[in-house]
C-alpha cells in the first residue's frame, strides 16, 4: 500500500515531536516502506498536497496541531465536499463538561461534528477526536498530533484500524511493538513521578517478560512471582491487590485474575484490581467475539497499562470500571463508513477552488 503522512503545525514543540514519533512508529509497524511526515504550516498548501496524493495513495494520514485542529477539520470536510453530522458518542461524553462550565458551547459544538459516516478515533477526553473515512479501498485518517492526545488515539484506535486494512502478516509484528511501546510509556511516566507499581498474575508476568525492555522493568516495575488467580471473588481480588501494594512497599498494586467465563452467557472476561493510596479500583474487561485467549489477554493488559499511565486519575474511577465487550465492533456498527466519502478525482478541483479563494 502507498501511505502518505502529512503534518500541520505552526510551531514544532516537544509535544508535537512526541506525538509524531508515536504515529510514525505505529504506521511503519504495518507499512515499513512508508516515508516520514511531509510538514506544513499552511492549511491550504497541505490540502493541495493531499489532493495530489489522493490520485495514487491508498492511505492518507493527516495529523494537525491543537490550535488549528477543528478549523482544519471543517476545511478538510468542505474540501472533500462532505456533509458533517453530530457524533452522539462524543456529544454524550462532552455534555457533562459543558453543563459544568468546563468547556464553552462553541468548543462543544466544533468537537462533536465530523464528516457523516466517519469512524471516530477518540481521545481520552473526547476533545480533538480523530476520525477515519474510506471508499473503494482508499482511506483518509485525521488525528491530533500533540501528545498525549496523539498517543491516546494511536494506542486506542489507530493500531486496530490499520490492522484491518493491511496484510495480516504484519499484525503480529505491529502489535508486539504496540505492547512494548505502551509498557515503556507507562514506565517512563511512573518513573518521572518517582512511583513504582507491583504486578501479580500469570498473564501479566509472562507479558512483561516478553515485551518489556529490561530497563523499563528496573525503572519502576516490581514483578511478583507468576501466580494463577482462577477463582478469586471480587473482594478477594481487592484484598490481594492491597496486600501486594503493602508487601512490596510500592504506590500501586495491580493483580490480574485469569480468564473466566460468565456461566449465563458464556462470555469471557478478566478481572483486574488496582490498589493505590486512596483505595482500590476494579476493572472487568470482556473479550471480543472470536478473539483468541492470547490476544484477549494482551489487549486487556494494554488497557490496564494505559489506565496506569493516568494513575493520578485513579482515585476518581468508580469502584468497578467495566470495559464493555466488542469495543471495536461496536464503534464500527455505530459509525458505518460512508460510501463515496473519498474520491480522488472528485476532490482535486474542489480543493484547488478553496485554495484560490
């Protein structure tokens, strides 16, 4: 596949460079021949370059700095002659911020609109979410370039999206890199805050042994001996996480139960307990339909490590944070790809007309 990357920044900052690194690492994991970003400071010049790339490229990825993000999203939609629509998912997530005055009405309005039929690639805050469009095998992906929003989209959605459109023989390599990057990112964050996390459970022990760079483990991870927790009740899992934290003299104690099966509906899930100084949070992560035990376990660990990256927000998490099954499949159902969204020959004249205004 021919993949082109474009960046739009008024000024290169450390957050921009870090976001670019995560995006490029992800893309090259699936498409190793992909070149780096073509950098722009002008919206119109970038749109002209995109129009030229759409003549031949299979995938066009556009990463934009925060201060131009929503304006460029509107301009790109107009250039592609796309109607926009409100995203119920994003609107529902941002409504509490609007109602409490944490964001203004105009910020809410621009953040909930996307090209009709786009697949949303959400950020953790649901501000400056990315999106993806496809038609006839051609894809446009739009996402924030500034960290941490860029890496939230990369680890939360971009790997999965690219895995669906690339050759399957690249997926194992790509997801291996994702696992290693998530471990390293979390370790660096904890180390910067002079914190340590202790992990227990057979799955997490094997995962860290396979994907963690030794330096990452030495920084801030304490690995308990591999144990199986196949029949722990929720209260027992919480007590185990608290005891682990106390016994290892660390700030965070994390315990993974083994894969369990719901007796009523046969759904597989993994329970996880995370203990910190303010209490213990629990997560129940469900497998997607058809997902192997190995992939499900690795995906669950990724989600928990991404949660640990935001350890300062753990105290605000409810007692049980249920991660629903079929996250990716549900998003695809809710945001069906619009036919005819991206057509190279159709957009070139529109983009040039916009530039000439």
